[in-house]
C-alpha cells in the first residue's frame, strides 16, 4: 500500500511542477506580448525573473527530494541468490556489509542535499535580483556561494568518513570482545 502512495506522490508532484511550468510559460508570454517594454523594461524583466526563478526553485526542490528518496532506497540491501535457489528468491534482504547507523547516514545525506539546495536557491534569488544588485555583485556572490558549497561539502564528506570509521572500529571491537573473554576463560580453566 505504501508503494502505491509513493507512486501517487511522484505523479502528483510531477503534475504540479509541469502545471506550474505551463502557467509560468503562459504568464511569460502574456507579459512579453502585452507588456509596455519601452516604459517598464526593468519591472517586466524583474517579474519574468521572479516567475522563472520561483519555478526553478520548486523544480529543484522536487528533483532533490526525489534524489534523496532514491539514495535512501539503497538502505534495502539485496544480494544475489545462489544457483541452487528458486527464481522467486532472486533478491533477498540482508544485513548491510558495513556497520553504520541509518540515522547518521540519513543525516549526512540530508545535510549534503540541503547544502546544495541552499546554494541553488541563493543563486536563483541573486539571479532574480541581478538588475537590482548589478552583474558584478551577482557574479561575486555566485562565486562565494559555490566556493563555500564546495568547501562545506568536502567537510561534510570528510566528517562522514570519520564518523563511519569510528562506528566501524567500535563494531570491530565489539565483535572481538566476546572472543577474548571466551579465550580468557578457556585459558583460566586449562591452567587450573
């Protein structure tokens, strides 16, 4: 049932984004054909930028939501069935081959998607305001925003690797601990 809800949500969000594209296109055509461009060029240009900028942000948010959901779907691990197994068991759920917390993994993924969305939205807003702020300011802010995004993304990836390394080491220690305590008790019994 939840899979049907997911499919319905995908269709609904796609229809909304496409409907907004049609509405923005029609509004842009009316503005282009009926607007008094000689007297109000600046205002009409700003209006068109706002319309297309808002639609771009909505489309980006929809796309990145789907990308996040797609990436999270890999949490359902599968392994190939052996040759002697029936065909209906081709995919079987299994435990992940690495030790990491699902919450931590999702948090890092969400952080990276949000960083990208923040950079994309701020770029869209600056593009909308280019006539107000000027081309030079737009390019300066564009370079600062995307350079910051790059550095922050590298920092998040390095933190992700470090946290997963700590979790992996903790899991390895936990797996080795029963062996040592069991071996220690066997040595104590053999010494006596």
